[in-house]
């Protein structure tokens, strides 16, 4: 599975932001044609995004968030992307699995889809969306639109959204997709960003969508294995390799009983740590 600790959204209409993105360490840079671009600027933003992807120079992976199919710009957006060396298309407000098929029919075979879950209807059909298959690679929770549509109040720990955090992760994990947590809106609050990233990782998200470069470090810290976690995983691996562990389903490691499911988790964590390096 791809390493997706950070997906940084940047307006495709902002040439300076795109140029800066080529110097940033975000795992995925998302050039945005949707919310960040005014209607009168969408055609110019589309041209700028196409030119930027063709020019290349981004350190990791590159994506474009298109306007939804059914809007005045969705078909033109997708038509402009078919021959680009693009890693992902980010699709807003996906509400049913047929939309995944509709995007797939308009995308290059090498490009994968990230579906944004950001409406009450999407929550009701979430398992079916996650099961849609190719080209779907991940689910991203659109917390701002979702909170607005649900009419939830402000809460520092996202209390009203917790069921949907868990549901998004469960749907993604059930079908081998990555799950991306929603954005953190405050740009100069690293402590609360760190807390929200930690919450996202606790719930099982693979990474977080970001709206400013100064959020990358916090996201990477939260969604990368810590030194203590790596040490514990290595200890579990070593213990199960010992001759006395042969044929045993559970052994004692550091004062705790661990089973072979913990061995699988340790291997996965070490693989993620290697990818982060």
C-alpha cells in the first residue's frame, strides 16, 4: 500500500504555491480545481494543473482534485487529465459506487481514484462505495462539508464525527484501501494539529489531508512509527525467531503475552517504518 501520511491540497490557480510544492516533502501533492478555485477561474486553473503535472519535478506523488461529475466543469476536468502522468484523481462528494465506475471510465488505467466521503448520503452507502473496486485506491473523509451537512456543532475532539471516523476506516480496511483523515483548519496551532493527527492514527487512518505546508511535519510525526514502536516490533520479531518459539502460537515478550497476530502487526509496522525512511 502507498505511503500516504500527508496529502497537501494547493489551489491549482496559484503558480507560486505549485512551484513551492516541488520543494516540499508531502507524500502526495493535490492540485485543487474544486473548492479552492472560484468559478470564473476554473478553466485557467485546469490549464495550470495540466502544465504543472507535465512539467513534473514533484518529489513524491501528484494528484488533482477535479470538480464533481455533474457540475459545469467535471467532464472537462477529467477529459484534460487522461494522458497525464498522474498518480491519483481526487473525486469530491462521491455518494454511490456507480460514481467510481464513471470516473474509472474517464481516467487513464495507471491513475487511481481517491473518493471523498463528505455527505450524509455517502455515509449511508459507504460500504458499497468502498467495495466498488478499480480504480479506487483510498477514501478521504471531507470533515468540513460533512459537519456542515450533518449540522454538527463545534467540538475540539470531533465528538459528533467519531462514528464516521471509525466507519470510514473500517470500510477502507475491509477492501484494502488507504483511509485519509480530514483537514485541520487552523494554520497556527501545532499542538492541536498534533492532537488531531494522533486521534486520526488512533482510529486507524493512514494519513491526513492538509491545507498548508506547515502541517506536513506534524502529520509525518503522527503517522510514522515511533522509535519505541519500532523497538517493540523488532523485539516481537526476534522472539518469534528464537528456537524455543517454534510451533508456538503465543509467547512472552517483555512481560506481555503476544500472539502471531501481533507478529503480523510487527512486520507491518516495520515495513511502514522502512517506507517512511
